[in-house]
């Protein structure tokens, strides 16, 4: 039995744990680490870039896209609306 035949069922089972992902608007008072500022023409493009980055926890999108990571400790900021990555699992 090849490694692919052994690992494939494990990968399929692991991937099926998450049914969907979405981005929920939230007001954030604590600034977050900016991971990247990819070229994105729409909010959907920005969300897609975030989904491709495992460290990305959310996005900020006005005229540019910012991929956001962990909150920065010891800092306070102005209230900002960010879109936080959420996962759903109906199982």
C-alpha cells in the first residue's frame, strides 16, 4: 500500500471537519498585526487571500486589502470594523 493510499483517507476526514468559512464584521478596539497587503480589487478577493494564508485571522478592506493576524498586546486603537474569519461545522 502506497503512502498516498494511507494518507488520503486521513486528509479527507480532516478536511470534512469544516463545512464552510465566512467573514463576520466586528468592531475591534485592539490593533492587529498586518500580515500582508495583497492586491485585491474586491472584498471577496481579499477574503480569498486570507483563506489562503493560515496565519490570517481576518481582513480589513477599504480601498486596499490588509490581512490581519493576532491582536497586538499592550496597545489600544480607534474602533475599527474588521471582518473576522469564522468556520462552521454542522456535524
